[in-house]
């Protein structure tokens, strides 16, 4: 596993590099988030926990679910926008 992405710029550039490795592969990835639990905190942040299934789709083949994970976020409001302060992903 590569190290976690850090900073907003790093989080944006990380998937770009990931997808470049698979440019010749026609696979599409769909992310399905469900069972989302939002817990407002006294400090104004929101703790979010959600299950995520990544569905891999290739032309002419059956969809494949891989991986399945739990996403743990801490959300914060800055200038009226809800932003991700931190994210931790654990894989099944």
C-alpha cells in the first residue's frame, strides 16, 4: 500500500497518479457509500463513518466488488464550506 495522501493538494493529485497507472485498462470504478453515520461534536466538527464498496466494471464482464472498506472522516466547516479535516480508511 502506498503511504496516505497528505494535504489537500496531495489528496487531489493522488488519484490522478493512480489512474495513470491503469490508462490502458478500460475498467471503471464506482464507489457506493452507505450506512453513513454523522455525529456532531461539541467543537463543531462532525465525525462521519460510512461503509464503501468499490465496484470494478469492465466491458463484457460481470461487475466485481473489491475492495470493501470503512471510511472514517472528521469534517469541519470553514467559510461556510464543509471540508474533510482527516480521513482514515480500513479495508475488510
